[in-house]
C-alpha cells in the first residue's frame, strides 16, 4: 500500500479523504475500493445484515473508521457491526464484528497487518471474504482459519450463508 508523508492524528480525524484512508503510525494508507465484485459483495453482505438489525439489536456500518489502538491507529473495515446500545462517536470503538472483503490488489502482508490490529483491538469476530476465489476465512482465538462450510456466524448477527451471496455474484448482468 502506498503511504504519504507523516500526518498528525488531529489532521487525519478532521479531514475527509476520497476514498477514505486508514491511519497507521502517522501515515495515511490507501485502501483498494470500488471494484465490481468487491463493491457488489459489500452491498450484498450489508443488505443481509441490515435485514436482521432490529431483531438482533445491532447496527451495521460500511467503511466506518474504527480506533484499533491507544497509539493513534485507525482502520476502516469494509463492514463492521456494533451491538446496541452504544455511544455514537465519529470514530467507532471496538465493533463486535469486522468484515474485510479482499480486492485483487490487496497484499497478503497488508491484510495480515490489518487483522493483527483488529485482534489487538479486541474485536471478537473477524471475517475475510474473497469474492474472486469464493472463499472465506475467520479469526478464531487469534488464529485465521478456513471454515468447513460457507456459513459464518456470531451470536450477535446469527448465521450468514455466503453460498447465497457468492451465487448472487454469478448472476448474469445482461
């Protein structure tokens, strides 16, 4: 990921970037966004979560800045979920689920760094969705593993069947 010159955290927090950038060790990190399968996967997962938010008492967010450490470090998961009630702040603290959707340009080392930040922040559930390979990974007790099925679940959001989401990615566009 490309970085720029050092930026004070206060400037980062009061600045809007397009697309938004993450903030790690005083550097702005670009995010890979806007590609067809990444975008479609994000809205399909978001729609699935949105449909159950009231019943299960949570809010789902796309591209919401979250603080991942006391040293100024902010990440932006593709989707995150926070149980109700919570205090509304510009930067979300400790979501209950972070979901990363892989882009073709993503470097494995960068993704692992991001996951390590989520683990260090105490985020209990982390899912990694690859819409290109149609694969899933989840972090369980700090270990990344591939689930035996296409269903991922947390006590808060319930089960999400990614086979259905992956099927929708294959629907014809003509």
